[in-house]
């Protein structure tokens, strides 16, 4: 008995053949789309056609999220508005107070006939690139001597100190950052007024306040600003904040670790300050006395001693002449010869000394010797 359907219901290939055909077609489409992107157009058309249906299906969810976000945003904006209004009022009061204090300061300066000690101008600049040396902390900015940048000018950002100009080119300048190991900035602690110098570290990420005694009042959180005593940096620029203070019993100084308040390595736009200090220069130290003055002083001392020795010789010659007058003629003659020989020896010594000394000093011993010889002849 045959159980197969009648020929009327046999249409097309068998189910197995159709399965094999569709499997092979799917594999061909997958390989061709992965290798040659043949179905990109079909996919784009289907995506454009199905997009309205997707938006319609997501519409309830978008409405719920929009309502919740609107409520939260409205509440946040109201809170921020109240905060900004209070801050604006506070800033307005401070601005009025600053204006009043500025006017009072100008009046007092005019009254006391005082002038400002310093004036500061700024030049905006952009950081172009960093240096290739990994052992230095330096960057190059796009302003140079043609724009008025000077060597040694401080460089700041909106947060505080960034570095100092160390080399100036016509169109560019090299800036040594605050964290460089060779950079030093005179600072003072805002809370106590303690003055010191902050140095960079070899790591290039922190600062160090050196030579601070253990007994100094420095705690974590203290703010450091430029002291302005060096005449290079203006006073009051924010520099760093104290992070840690290590005090050890075996050392006389504390180790104070600080962090810069400005983004030293991440600054893109900076200001170059042209600081001009009008304070009078430091008085010069008195110069040492010249060697000529010492030589003259020594010559005068030698001249005085020579005069004293000549006077002593004159007195001795006079005494010998007197004693020779009282003796017999033979004794007088012998005494006179001895006195003349002594006078000649003194005259010879005086001539030798006068040849080594200045002419003014050499004239002095000549007259006493002549007087001694004439006295002995008498």
C-alpha cells in the first residue's frame, strides 16, 4: 500500500533540498557581506524604512524620561539660580568695598606723597609644545622678543604661578616650569607670613620648601604666595599649597612637601607678566683701600724711622766733637778721624736706603749725614 500523497499535492522540490539551498544561500550572503560589503545598501534601506516604527515604539519611554528630566532640571536650575544670586550679591558688596578701599588708598598715597613700587603688564601666550629632554620641565610658548617678552619674566595661568621665562627668541620663548629641579621661587606663608624659598623636585610633580626650622609654624593646608622680595616676581601670586610636613628629631630642618596650585603641565594658555620694580637699587659695598695707599703709608713710616735714626746720629756726632775739643791734639786728631769714618759709614748706608725708596724719602737722610760730618770736622 502506498501512503504518499497523490500527484496533485506534489509541488516543487523536497523539504531537504530546500533546506540545503537556503543554508548555502545564507552562507554565501554572509561571506560576501563580510568580505565585499555587498549588503550595505540593503541594510541602509531597511534601516531607513524601519526607523519610524522604532521611534513610535520608543515614544512612551522617551516621554516618561523627558518628564522626569524636566522636573529634575527645573529643580536644579532653581537651586543654582538662588546660589548664584546670593554669590552675585556677595561679590557686589565686595566690589563696592574694593572700590572704596582703592579710592581711600589713592587718597592716602596722594596725601603722603607716595608712589607705587611696582607696575605689572601682561602678554597672553599659547603653549606650543614641550621640550624633548625628559630630565627638565620646560615648554615653549608662541611669544618672543618681537612681542615684548623679556628674559626672567614670570608666567602665570588663571590659577597661579606656572614658571619663568629663561630663554627668549624673536618669535618664541622657553619657559622653565615651577616644578623643574633648578627652579626656585621666594615665597611666604599667607597665614603666618613666614618667608622661605620653594624648589622643584627631580620627580617634577611636587615642590619642596627647604631650610624650614622644626619650630616654624607650618601645617598642611597652608597657602604659599610670592613674597616679592627678589624683585623678579610680583607680590601675592599663588604658588603652592602645603601637603605634608615631616619633622624628625635628628635634623634641624623640617621636610615640607607642597603641591602647585596651578596645572603646571596641563596649562595651554598663559600670561607673561612684565614686572617692573621701581624700588631703589641696593647700596654698593665700600671698596677695599687700594694698595698704593698702603705703600704710601709704609713709605711714610720708613721715612719717620729714618729721620729718628739720623737725629740720634747727629747727637752722637756732636758729643764726639765736644769731647775731642777737650782732649790733646793727638787724641783730637784720632777722635776726628774715627768720627769722620763713622760719618762716612752712616752716609753710605743712607745713600743705599735712599736708592731703594722714593726720591722724596731719599732726600731726608742726606742733610743729617752732612751735618754730622761737618760737626765731626769741626
